[in-house]
C-alpha cells in the first residue's frame, strides 16, 4: 500500500530516535474530491509543522555532558577491623 510518512530528524546525539508524526496509508480516494484532498493536505501540514517544532525543541535542549562522579567512600567500612595494641 502507498504510505505517507513524516518523521522528525533524529537527534544528532548518540541514540537519537526519529519521531514519527504521520504514518498513513493513502489511496486514490484521498484525492478523489477537493474536500478529501484538502483533508489529506491538512493532516500533512500538521505533521510537517509538528516535525519542525520537535526538531527546534531538540536543538534548543542543552547538551548534557557526561561527568565522572567522584569515587564515593562507603559510610561504613565492611572490612573486618583488627585492633592492634602496643
């Protein structure tokens, strides 16, 4: 079946996943009248606008930098303690 698919570009960050905004099967009946064609074009316009908004929102999000957390010392040492007296 013929399909119309609109997706926002995936995030340039690793693991970026494309956002599907329209995935619709289309048939010739969708273009059979001016009313049906106008409805299809309207859905397509909404999906394109939403994809642009999603891409803009991703571009505006600050990039989180991976930071190494300092090594944490456990609050209680679980090793056996040996007392040494002099």
